[in-house]
């Protein structure tokens, strides 16, 4: 199994941070995990609030664990809250269902990791992650 590289993770995060600044967003935090859920890279902007790392890494970890973006899980959560409540307990709380957690796919469509963002709205967090994924030459998974 191949994993996201440090160079790819750095490109994702640096581009995502630049995108957030261009958009004038609140301070952001980004985490990139490999396919096994291990941290590859993380950055938090100055003035990012205390829980932002836990939220961003939780979004990435939840996407890996469920095999789907946190955006798609948000819709599923609304229709099946009991299941997601139970899974969140099993995942030690690492299953935020707000947009901003995205699977990272290679050219063959294999999952090689996930990226997560936190700090602004879920939609804006996700836009920044998408920009980073594109800059790294990877594919965003759903």
C-alpha cells in the first residue's frame, strides 16, 4: 500500500493555508494522515483555537475510518444519528461530521491518506483542502 508522502502533505497544507489567506478566512489548522491514520504533517495558524488540531485530525481520521469524506458522512448522519453516535463512541470521538475531511487518492484510485481542516465553516475548510489536494497532484475521494 502506498501512502501520501511528506512532500505531498506539505504541498497540501501550504496551498490550503495560502487559499485560506486569499479567502480571508479565520485562522486554520490542517492535518494530513497516511492510509494507516498516522500523522504525516500538521500546521496551525497563529490564533487558531485550542481544539482545531483535534478537529482537523479527527476529520481526516474519520474519513479514513469510514472510507468517505466528512461531507458525505454529514448527510448520512442526519438520516441515521444512532449509528453515527455509536461509531463516534467506538472511534473515541474522532468522527466529526462537518465538511473538511477528505480522502486522498492516487492516480489508480487507491486511498493513500486523508486531509482534514478546521477553523472556519466546514464548506470553507473543505475548499482549502481541495485546493491543496489539486496542487499536490492527487485526487479528492468522496
